[in-house]
C-alpha cells in the first residue's frame, strides 16, 4: 500500500502521458458522426498539467466561410489563453457551401445536411479532458457571426458542459424555436454587436438577446439594464448588464458605427466578464482598430 507521502506527491505531479496536449499551438483531428473534424488547440506551458490546478477551457468558433486558423489569430486565442491560464480551442467548420457550423437555422448547407456540431463540441471537450486537467466550472464558448450563433446553440443544448457563452455579430434567433430554460438557466451571455452591422442586423440581434435573458435566464431587471462599461475611444462602446437573472448576469455591448466585425479585445473582455464580472481589458490596447480583422470580416464573415 502506497505511503501517504507518496500519494500526495503523485497528486501534485503534472499529467505526463503519451496523450498530453502539446505546448503551444497544435492542430488535432477526431472522427465524429462519420466525419473527420479538425480543431486548433492552444496550451501554454504549465496550463492544465496538474489535477490540483485545472485549467479553464474556451472554444472560439469562426464565422461562415472563415477558418479556424484565421479565428485563432484574429481573437489572439493563444496569447490571451497563456496570460489567463486557459486552454483555447478554435474548431474548423465543415465545407458545406462554405465553411460553416450548424447553429440551427444558419449557416451554409450545414443545417440542411444536419451536421452535428453540438456533438462535435462534446467530442472535443472529451478529447481535451483525456489529455489535460480541465476545470468543468470554467468551460466557455464564444464565436464570431455563425460561430456566435453556434455558441448560443451550445448554451441551449449543451449547458451541462458550457457554463457561459458569448460572441460578436451573431443572434440567438438562429437557434430556431428558442431553447429549453431547464437546459440553459445558468448560462450567461456576453453579446457584442455593431450598430452598422449589415449582415446580422443590430436591432434584430438585440431583440433576440433580450428574449434570451427574459425567457431563458428569467431576468427581471428592466431593459436595457445598467451601464457597466464604456470606452468612447473604440466605437463609443457601451456595455449594459442584466443582473437580476437566474444563474448570474449577462451583458450586451453596443459598438456605435461598427460593422460586422470581431471587435478588438473581444475574447479578453468576455473571459473577464465570465470569471470576474468585469468588462475591461486592462493592459490591452483599447483604442486601435484592427484593420486586418475588419477587411476580412466585412468581405467574408457571416
């Protein structure tokens, strides 16, 4: 029988195995629903290596016709994950009339082909949990456009895994038919949207978000909620929080004059809100527009 001291030392050791996730940015594949699916994983040294210090896990889904590699770069998944101690995952959509995810009613041919992206998400979580130490209370999902819609769907249909959701440029309406409150009552949302979004209109997206917090989270405070953050230097950004909700506060951030883009610092802000209840991106550049992100998204993103 092992001595108590040996047991304590074993519990503190890193997870060392042939299946451990590589340090850095790596590409992985798994087979789900008869398809080979690909995803990018970002893990900094020391993150998720000890069962005594499990890591957060954040999924970042790309927009319609975008790619996992582009999203991984645009959202700075590797660097933000390293700085905040989480494993970041950027899934690749199925090429079905353009790279897409099945968010319910959108996008491409993914809904018509009944692509099982909810099952894919579950399979990725299982894959990573076999290779790293994951904190189940800090598993989150976010995305851009079609990827944001995918995050809404996961909040509805995989709320047992994903503890909060967010994104930019998407809509809860894409889930289609809403979702069961029993599956998503505790699933906070951080919704970011530009008032000049010509792809997923601001008004419709805002109305859909308000339906989510009212019908799913049972929020009782009045529209639009309390202002919790402003940044006049970046699209006059203003974030409103609905705080009297089952499961915790949700937030809607308005970017005045912004189009259909992934905002600068969006991932860091969402992580901070999920884990600390704050929206700031302390230490990051909050005044410079990323023109490369805008150029790509205005042309291809959905």
